[in-house]
């Protein structure tokens, strides 16, 4: 078997492993009661606000939570209370466009039912983000994560050139190793309800 064939086979195996992990983690997280999501999210939020990188940030990027994802509303409200600018992504084609949001900004269900700002909300350029929350279905201590499979954040993270990127997840979503592929991009920090991991 040639080197190219070996690499192609390994890539296929990693893709299958990621699909299996994605499916399993969605099922496990989906079985979590709302009360547990709320309690774990509160702990994650507290750990986030202990970070120097976040305290120093003037512009932060969050994401609209869906299902049993880590709740981000409290994070956004704390950021506004501290005078920080807050951005949310909006799916347009195969990319995420960023928009500034205020406490009263109306959000609507966009792609994948994720709460998104309207098209006419003020734009936020990726280069202006200082700290970015990144969703994850699973993540490892190196900062590699498994998302929903569309690659939106793997394309966005390299554009966040000034930002500290931080994956947030419940502690049971932390796995020993994500079978990363060449287009996967690691984050700088991982914050769960039990720990903070500096992957870089």
C-alpha cells in the first residue's frame, strides 16, 4: 500500500470515528436534564469570568445555545454589565458572519434552529474580537473539538487573529483524543464545569 493510500485510509477511519463520537455525544448530552444543564452552565460561566483573557477583553463573541448546549445567556448578560461589546454569529452560506448584539436585540431561529441576529444588525469583524466562545460536542486537552460536522468554526477560528478562543463543554464531553483531520483547528482554552485547560 502506497503512502497516499495509507493516508487516505487513515483519514477515512478518523472521519468515521468522529461521526461515531458525534452521534454518541449528542445522545449522552441530549439525555441531560435541564436542571443539570443549568447547574453545569453556571459553573462554566463562573470559571470563564476568572480568566484574565476574558477580563481584559473589550469585545467578546458568544453563540446562541440550542438544546442541551452550554447556556450562554448569562455570559452575555455579564459581558454587557461589564461594558463589553458582544457579538453573535449568523450563518450565511458556508461561513459565519458576526454581528454586534445588545440586551434588547431580537434573535430569530436561523440555520439549524440556532438563535441568530438579523441581517441588518451591526457587523462585527473577526479581527476585532478579543475573546471567543466556541461550541463543542466533544473536545480534548489539546483543544481539538468535534462540532456538528459543517466546519463553520474551523473556518472562523483562523480569522479571529487577535482572539483567545475558548471551547465550552460539560466535563463529560472532555475525551482523551479527538481524531483530528487536516482542516481541524484547535482552540486556545477549554473550560468545563470542572476545569480549565490551557491547550496552547
